[in-house]
């Protein structure tokens, strides 16, 4: 699967909810219909996109299919994103150093107690 296919699959919030649901357990289309709050054909269309991207896999159990997460495409996406995370981390560290060097100390004003006007 390509990173592009995975990213495109993840753009839809319903597909992300389906992935969240199957992350911890196998679920049937009927169970996903209940969780997502969408009709069966709609859930099936989303599952096809997720299958095509390699994000879910189905196994037959009698007359139904149980869907579960396939994490490998997400690991590949995570590896692809790593240099970008490192770049942002370096930039934020540089910003923090700059702010520490250029910050002007603020004098604290402590209120006096018991004074009357």
C-alpha cells in the first residue's frame, strides 16, 4: 500500500472512527453500523477504502466478516512522518533557546497586606 492511499483513507472522520473501533477487537459490519451510526452500505463503502489502503482486514466467521486493524501501514506512515517531527522538534527547541536568551525579566509586584488608603 502507498502512503498516499493511507493518508487519503485517514482523511475521512468516519473511517478514523471505524479504525478506532477495530483497534482493540474484531467487529462485524453490523457492530460497526451501531458504533458509527451509519447505514450498512455506507459502512461497507468505508470498509472497502480501508481494506484497499491495507488498514483493515476481514476474516470469515460463519456467514459474517469480522474486521480488524492492520497496523503495518500506520507504522510505515509513522516512519515517513518521523523526519518532519524531528524538524519541528528542532525548530521548537531553537525557539525556546531564543526566547530564553531574549526574555526580559518581569519584576514581581507583591501586594502589601494591611495597608489602608
